[in-house]
C-alpha cells in the first residue's frame, strides 16, 4: 500500500480568541545560561507565539523543557543553558492564547482510534497487546521515510547480543533504512566483540553459552580499539567484515556514542561529556521524521525529550515525527510517556524478535520489486 502522511490541521487563527490575544511578552536573559523569571517552557507539541496582535508564528523544532528566544521577527528554541545574556526570552505560563502563546495538541489525525465509550478495557499497550497493526504501520512508514524522511535508530546493547538481530540491523543499515545511529559505549563494544570473538559479554551470540575467559572479551576489544585509535582503523586492521559498526562505517552512516558514568574503556569515539553528547544528538533530533528506540531506557527518554512531535519541512509542510519505543519491559515504555513523549508508540516485545521480523518484511518487499 502507499503510505500517506496525515494532514496537519492548524488552529483557526482568525477566531476571536486569537485575533484579540496580546503579543507575547519577552524579557532579557539576566546572564549566560539563565532565564528571566516567568519564562515559558516549551513542550514537544506545535506551539504558536503571537508576535503582534493578529500575527501568530508556529515555533519550529519545539521540544520539551526549552525556552523561546525572539530574534527580530523570528523565534528560536534553546535549552536554557545555551542562553546568552540579553537574549529576549518569551514569557508566559498559560497555553491557550492568554499570554500570546498557544500549544496545539490536536494538529494531526494519526488514525489512532478512540474508545466509543467513556469506559473501556485495554486502552494502553501492554505485553498482552497484539502489535500487528503497529508492525504494519512501521513497515509502511520506513519504506516512505527511507526516501522522504530521516530515520533515527536509538539502540541498546541487547541488539548486539544475538546473531540474528545483529545481522538484521546490519541489513537495515545497508538497505538505507537508517540515516543515523545513536547508542552508547556498550552497543559498539559488544558489536565489535561479536565480530572478533562471536560473543556478547562472553556468551556465544548464537547458543548463548558462556565461553572460557569470555568475560575478558569486551575488555580486550576496548583495549584493541584504543590501541588503534578509532573504530574505523580497528575494522581495517582487524579485517572485520560484519556487524553494526562495520556496516555504519562501510555505508558512511553517522553514529553518535554517548558516554555513561558506568562505561568501561570507553571506546575512543564515545563522547564523555554528556552536554557535548546532547549537542551532537540535537541536529539529528531536529531532522528526525521517524525514531525507533530499542532496549535502552535512558537513551530513549533522553532522545525523546529532545525530539519534537512534528517537523516543518522545507516546502512548509508540517508533518508528524513518529517515535517507536521497543522494550520487553512495560516499565520502560511507560516511563517515556510519563516523561512527556505521549506521542510515542510502544511495542512491548523482545527486541531481537522485533528487529528480525522488521528486517524480514523489508527484505521481502525489496526482493519483490518494491511495490507501491
């Protein structure tokens, strides 16, 4: 079937509540990294700011817990830590136009059905929920966004612990369904461990049986890569020819490895400063049209918080940003929604099964000649 983006329905800004609304007030940031009292904190929904009575502007790239800076006739969303003294920060704590700020939560018809009754069962996804529709929707979405969007994968190390899931992710990257990979030290380390030793944290990636001295393998990997200086050089020198990191390097798919306080090593490419990691990830959050986050609670929430629920395309089209979170734990997927990313679609399942099913469907579609 042909994938079709849902249309965006902007608010009717000719209504009296908008035409009579005041221009949003601003105040100067009192110092670098600090906002004035009464600053407006953004959400990840589309937000409109009244620049002058009757003139409203849609804020681009709105994301959670940021501030809006007015620069002449334009607006910029910034994390408060990035403010410069004197920046004109939009003020206001109301969201329905009273302060010249309107948060629009009903802009997209996502096709999600609403319960016909006030009381009904099973309105949230759990491990008992069938996810056939979610899979089908994601298949169509990835086919569309491979050519017309920007697909971001956020991966935990569990993807590299299994032979088939590792091979499936490699195929998705090779076939253009991944435009950037975001992960931590562990994903890259254990993927390289699998390439060198066929183990993940010392267990065979197929049989899951521990091997002798296997607990040294990831440490040996870290030591080897640090000796060679880069992942790319290690792949070349060690003649590695498979895996997630190998495929990213071969097909020039960028990756960002964000550091953690518990990291071993880490690998040379790991960005140890968390704020530099955030800065490196942010441009990809601004470009994202589809995000698939798997088996990494902290990375999923972090990237979810910096990802808008919509994107204004170059042609002016406003489209939704799709966010899928896949985890075997209901707690993990609920945690993201509880942190504000209410637009996220949860798939509660084993991530290895998920990625293999996804890859098989897309491989079959390609082999059949990519029907529309």
